[in-house]
């Protein structure tokens, strides 16, 4: 077992990843170092998951208590940023990581602004002063590359209506339609953490995959990281389901141009070409309102916020009444312009 932390060469304090500069930073003396220049401890050692019994902080010696899924955390006694090396090697080693670009302070500001924009949320919620905690979390995802070979048979019609003299004619042509389509989807994201809400993670998309970097443990310093709960084979059915709507849309587009279309045979052969294990940045916000806790998530690169805020029924009623009143006034004005009397 090994606990990895990064000590400042100047003052000996723990260094953490700085989302604004993309470098390892020491909060004590201000030193910053390029992560790419640091040797990766995981390349120098090989660990066995079965060896792990307990972890000790390199800074203060305290026992680090974590859940089995955690691969990076912060010592609860001295606050040192630590990475649990054995949980990031072998099949548990991520191929890529998108580092945080939004700091904790900016995440808080963005979340508060998002709360104030809630037109139908209670006034007390809009003040955004009930944040119980905000956590920077690297969530494990699998990025799937799926190749699809599709063959579709259908019966289509084209209908034309025209007049000759006093008669109106309707002409219907019938067609046998066949399409052969190749569709390849890359970087289809599926979150692999059991504790994360799948719907919430789906709504955080898209992540900027051009920001993917080769994984180094230094990117995790100062944040919480999870290792995957499900492998790519277990999540493959969900990845297929996720692209099914796009496949159906492509089929409809390929079969367009007809008045009606009925499918007689549709064959979709989806094959897993490749899957990369990656870590993606998410700020998780726990918000306490009206004696209940609400959980929100923020994309750590784009700042997009998702979650279900509480709704004020009074505001909903007022909004509905204003819409109804505006519609009523509009109808009266239209009636007056058309020569109608007052209602």
C-alpha cells in the first residue's frame, strides 16, 4: 500500500492541484510546479489491491479512513491532500483525466448566481446561503467507442394532390426503400460510480474532451476521487441504450422525403470498439432548505449546474395568472382590431 502526497521542495507543505493555473501549487509559500515535470509514482511501483489494510497520512501519521471506492482524499486531521496509489494501478488506473478549471470559490459564486436565476424557486432558496458543503470530486467514467452497422427496409409513399378542371386528384406512389448505414460514435460517456446519480451525471454533459490529459496522480491532489464501481462490460448495455435515440434519428433522416414510411425490417449491429477509463471533474453541492437536503452538481470545466431545486407554488400560480391575463388581453385587442365589440 502507498499514500502519495506532494511536498513543497521549498517549505515542506502539501501541494495541491491549482485549477486556475493547471499546476501543482503550495498555499504556504506560493511555489508552483509544472505537473508534466513531476515523475509519476504509479509508473515506478506496482501495487496489489489485496495488500491494503489501512492508510496512514505521510504528514501527520494519522490513519486515513475512506470508503472502498475512494482513490484520493484529504486527511481529516491535518488537511493534507493524499492519493491512494494502490487504487489507481493495474485495471484501476485511469487512462485520461480532465482537470478542474473552476476553483472552489468560483464554483460557489456560479452556484449562487444560478440560485438567484430561479424564477419559480422560493425567495429563501434564491439567497443561496444554506450551502452545507461543496466537494470537488473526480467521477469515474467510461468513454465508449461504438461502431454500428444498420440495415433498414421500409415501405414509403409519396402523395401528390392536383386539380384538373372541376376535379381534384390525389396520386399515391408506393416505394420499397432500403438503406445501409454505418454510424460510429466516439467518447460516449457513462458514469461508473455506484453512488452517483446517473440522471444527474448525464445532464452535466457535454464535457470538453479536447481537454483530456494523460493521467497523473498530481491532478488529484487536493480533491476527492472515486474508482469505478462497474467495468466497461457491465456498462456496455447502458452505452448502447444511450446512442439508440441518435441511431433512430439518423435512420429517420436517411428515410426522409416520403409522405409516409413504415419499417418492415430494421437490423442494428452495435459493436464495442474501445472503452477508456477516465476521471471527469464535478463539483457536488449539498444545499439545506426547509429541513431537507438538495444535491446539485456542477461541471468542473464548463460551470453547468444541474439538479432539482424546490418550487414555490405561489410563484407558479402568479406566473400562470400573468400568462392567462396576458392572453386574455391579447384576445380582446385582436377582437377590437377585427371590428368586434368589447367583452
